[in-house]
C-alpha cells in the first residue's frame, strides 16, 4: 500500500512540475536567448539544485515503481514475489540517484563554477 | 453495494477502460526512454552549462527534436490521465461533472502541448 501511496504522491508532484516546466522553458525560449540564459543562471541557486535533486528522486521512484507495475500487469512477472521486485527496482533507483547525487553535489554544496 | 460484471464493465467504460489504461502504459514506456535521454542530456552532460546556444545546438539534431516532441506529447498525456485517475478515485462521482472534467483536461492538455510545440517550432521547421 505504501508503494501505491508514494506512487500517487510522486505522480501528482510530477504533474505539477511538468506544467511549470513547460511554461517556464517555453517562455524562456520564446522571448530571447538572453532571457533563457538568465533563467539558467537563476537555476544555479543551491536551493533550486537541491529541489532538482528531489525532483530526480521523485522521477526515479515513480518511473521504477512504474516499471514494476508494468512487469506485473502486462507480463505477470513476479506477482507472487512483488515485494522482492519492489526492492529490486528500488535498488536500481537508489543506484541512479547516487550517481546523480555525485553529479549534483557541487551545485548544491558549492564548488561548481 | 454488490457489483456484478456488467456494472464493473460499465464503470470501466466511463473511466476510459482498456484503451486509456493501455495508453498510460505505452506513454510510460516512451517516457522511460525519453526521460532517460532528456535527463542525461540536461542533467549529466550539461549540468551547470545549460544555455540557449547549447540547447539550440542539441535541438538541431533530428534525434533530439523527435525525442523532445514525443516526450512533450507523452508527458502531457501521461500526467493528465494519471491526475484524472487519482481525481476519479475521490471526486467526480457525478457523470455530468466527470464529462466536464474530461473536457477541461483535454483542452488543458492540447493547450500545454501546443505551447510547448510553439517554443520548439524554430527547430521543427529547420
């Protein structure tokens, strides 16, 4: 049940993010190169980089739990062992998040140009 | 209330049934590959270095512009259909209101897609 609740919550967060993302990026691309570059400079803010990290976490959770749902729904994989499958996809998510953390850390804690 | 198979089938059809369910899966798979491309391109290779020129150069490539358009369409669909499923679980029990919700989401989705497409237009036409 918790997997499902988190799936919904992360999904709704991503829906909200998606439309903000479309509007902000499109707005930037439609106005001028300078406007878009200024936007990207603004995103260099450590707090926004941290939010970006949280966003990647939500994407990874939702995406990989989604993979598990598809595997079970469509292919009947591991319906009896869905908990093992859950932890397996979460291990993949944690690995990818760790990779992103290494890339993002300098932007959150300083040290990136 | 006790459901018989016909009731369940009718309720399913009102919620979109098999096709929306399948489309949600198909768009999910597109998103997996599209987002992977999108995130690796923006968050791994060019983190801290994103700029208009940088993006313009990437969008010159037929591959990236195709991925972007596919990503935009499937993300908008997947997001709104997902939000609809959540909403229908708690609200909009009334059929007329549900129809209204469906139209509102549809119009909103088409508008969001068109807006994103408009921003990509210079690279679509070149």
